[in-house]
C-alpha cells in the first residue's frame, strides 16, 4: 500500500472529481470548490514524488506551500468576483454570466 | 580661484553684474511678503552694481580691451567661448545700464509705494538689470544671445506687471511675440555664422570681418539675419508696434525699457559687431533704409497722440531709428554717442511724466495741463530740459549727438538721407514741444479750483508719506537733468575713449565728422530744431492759438497717423487671413480629419471585429473548459503514443 502508485491513483481520482465538478456544476461556489480539489490533487502529486523519488526532502514541500498560498489568493479573488456577479445578477448560476460575452 | 580674488577687475565684474540676480532670487524665495526688505535688497544690489560699473570704467579708461574667457563648447571646427569682454563700448554701456537702472529703482521706491506687487516688481527689476549687464559684457555672440533673450523675458514680466489688466497682459504678449519674430532671424544668422565661420567670439568675428577674412555672401546673409534681431528688439520698421503698447507697464519700467535696457540692446548689438556689419555694404544700405523709414513713421505717429507716455514711446522709436541710421551710415561713434545721451534724457522724460501721471492719475496731456501740471515745478523744469535735449537745442546733450549723426549722414553720397534726418529733427522738436506747451500753457488757463482744493487737502492729509514719495521720485529726475546738461560737453573724451578701441581693430568705414566739421550743418541742425519748436509755439503756445495742430485740417492724414499707419490693423488682418485662416485652419483640419479620424477608425475597426468574433463563442464558460480539457487530453495521448 505504501508505494508511489497508491498516491498517484488517489491524486488522479481527486483530479477527475475536480474536473467533473468544474465541468458539470452550474453553481459558481461549487466550481470554486472543484478548483480547490484540482489544486489539492496536484499538491498530493508533488508531495508523493518528493517523498519517493527525490533525495532533497524540501523541494516538493515548498512547492506545495506555494500552491496553498496560491489557492488562498485564488479563493479570495474568485469569491469577490462571485460576490460582484451576485450583486449584478442576483444569482450565482454560471449560465446567467453568459451575458458577459458582449 | 586664486586669480579670482586677487584680480579686482574680475571680482568687480563678476560681483557687480551678478549681484542683482542674487537679489532677485532672495526676494522671490525669502522676502516676498516683506516689501520693505525686498526693496532694500534690490536697490542695494543695483547700487553696488552701478558703483562696480563706474569703478571698471575708471580703472580701464585707458587700458586696452580686456578679455576673460573659458572654452565652453569645442567640437571639431566649432569653438564657443564663454566669458567677459571689457572694451570701451561695453564699459560705457555697462555704466549707462548700471546708473540708469539704479536711478530708476530709487525712483520706483516712490512711484510703486503701496502697490500689492511691490516685492515682485523689484525682483523683476533686478532680473532686468542682471540680464542687461551680462548681455553688455558678453564675450561671444551666443552668450549675448542668451542674455538678450533673458532681457526679453524680464521685459515681458514687467510690461505685463499689472497682469490682472487685460490690455497689459496683451501688451506683454505682443512684445514677447514680436521680439521672437526678430530673434528667429538673429538665431538663424548665428547658425549661419557657425556653419560658415565656426567661431562666435565677438573680437574674433570683428577681426575676421575687418580683415576680409569672411566671404562676402556669408557675411551679407548672416548680417541681414542678425539685423532682424535688431529690428525686433529696437522696434524698427516692420516690428515697431510693440513698443508703444509696452506703455501698459508701470512708468519707471517704461523709463528703463526705453533708455538703457531692452530697446538699447538692439542698437548696442549693432555697434558691438559694427565692423562685421560694416564689411557688408548691402546689409548697411538696407539697415540705413529701415532706420530712416522707422524714424519718419514714428515721428508722425507722435504728432497726433494725446497720451503723455505714448509721445515719448514714439519718440524713442524714432530716436532708435536715428541711431540705426547713424550706425548704418558708418558713424560708429555718432550712433553710440546718441545711444548714451538718449539713455539719459529719455529716462528723464519718462520719469518726469511718471510724476505727472502719479499726481493727476491720467495720461492725457490736456487734462494734466488743465489741472495745473505746471505747478509741479521740479518735474516741469526737468521735463523741459529733457524735451530741449531731445529736440537738439544747444547746451543740452541731444544737440551734440544729433549734430554728430547729421555729420555722418552728410558724408553719404546720397543727400536724401541727410534731408530725412533734418525732417526728422523738425518733427521731433514739434511733437515734444507740442506736449510741453499743452502742459505749460493749457487752453483757457489752469482751471478747476475745486479739483485743486481737493488735491491740496489730500496733500496735507498724507503729508509726511507724500514728501518721502515725492523726493524719492524727484531726486533721480534732477540727477538725470544734470546729466543731460553735462553729457554734451563730454563728447571729446567719449569719442577718444571709444575710437581708441576701434583703432585696435582696424575698421575701414569709419569716417567721423565729430560735429564741428562744417558750419552750415551746425546751423541747419539748430535751425531745424528751432523751427519745430516755433511751429509748436505758433499752434499751441501763443495766446489765442487753436491748439489743434495743422494736421487737424487733414482728417485723413490725422487718422492715418493716429492708427499708426494701420500697421497693427494690417498685422491683425494678415494674421487672421494667413495664420488663422490658412495655416491654423489647415492644422485644425489635419487634427480633425487625419489624427482624430485615424484614431476613431482604429477604434471602430477593433470594436467591429470584436463584435464579429463574439459570434464564435457562446459565452458558456464550461463548454470552453470542456473543449480545453479534451484538447489537453488529446495532446497527452498524442505525445504518449
């Protein structure tokens, strides 16, 4: 169980779930959560490769930390965009945002 | 640096000429809100500068020309030096500028008292004096040009001093723009010289010109272009209309502008590189014609105006025309000497007029006469002295310099110039005494007792204050009146002093007559002046005179003179037609059609193409994402297999 492939499989599953969520959900908050799933699956990949393949223990962890920070920033921006959209259209349904195409 | 402190001449030059600038900086930055301190700083600086100038004149009276310079710009054949050139001409002019500026500033203490812009006024006066002094002792034409422009800038500030008055700010602008027209020519001439000769040092230039070191066509073209600068600055024929409008400034400014600085700068520059001009007969002939036309035109204008300052303004233009005539006819000494005497008596005339204007709050000579202008004894006597000097009556300074000029003109082969000179002398005497008689012997005597009583009570009311103001204005006037009396008898020393230097640089054209050459000329000159005065007496002075002037029988000519020969109207019309109607409308069209249209077109194209391409997408974010993921998957598959 404690091998690289296990982690990779879990990570692939997470990624697929995230992809599914982002493609299928019409709720913007749901899409944001799905994006977090994608990022976390990537994080898991980094950690796994770091643990099993590289001698230097730090690199993967540092990148994972960066990704977390990025995720926080992304969540903040995403949420504020959603708020702005909600104020404008009184809904957080992605289909309503079609009006933005001009 | 050691030489700087051990050489008193250099020290006096640098300190004396730059102290006014320091005082301007100090006033503008530190003491603007303290008028008392500002005027003390300014007057102190200019008084020191005047003392330095006199010291230099005394020290270098019999020395050969002195030059301090450092190389400023050196590139290939081009050499531009920066420094001071102290020869008799610049020393004489430096003294005139220093002394007249000093007297005018002392006078301003009284004239400008209580003005809200008191500090600003003295700051600009200092700037003016600084620029003019540095221009006078400049060692190269480029340096002269730089300070020449500074003089123009300072005069712009001072003419438009009452900037809240529309006509004043317009007059300032007009002076500035008309000067630019001439200066463009001046600068092109300098560029032409740099290309052809490669050196702008004044002594080098004069030396090369007088020893045939310059090709004739280069010389003529550049001399004519540089003469454009003289035309602009000294208000010669095509550009003469800015000077009468410059009256909008305070009266002491007019005095300074018309005597020692600004307009004198043009004539000074002409005499500065006199050997250079003299080497080109064509340029000299054109300058002679322009000087003559200017002198006659502006004399006729002065015959019809009733504005006190305007009469003197026109007379300045005509006297400048006379100086240009003298110089262009080859009379180096006559021109410079007339510049010297003119600086004295014209400052005197303006400062006296300033006292009248300050007292009666009007510029109209008829009203001043009616309200008892002659009761102000000191300015009345002084203005009469100035007018006598201007008309060229014997013991006064104008007589000597005018004789010198007529002597030079008589030496010309074509006698028409001499006739024009005599005619100008008659007109000059006529218009100056028309003014004097208007004030001295007003029509129907002095009237307006209530006015007088009112003035009298006001006089007592602010007695102490008024006394200080009156004497601050009267003392410079009296000094200048004495100068106008004495200067005429200094002709021989000044001539010796100036020509001593010309002999150092051999000049071919100088043919001086020195006034005493021929008796008939002397008699003609005096009688021309007396004839003008007699005509003025007949029309304005004697009992029962009409006081209209003979020109009032010819309304068309009166109108022509009164409208300044329609020169301003012509400029206005041609500006409207050619500049505003032609050039500006072309530029406007270019701006509207080409530039605005181009940018609008680009915007329209971008927007339109955006609209077209927006049909390609649905705006559904998730379809886009799906396509993206599928494409990425396809790419992964492609690379893996």
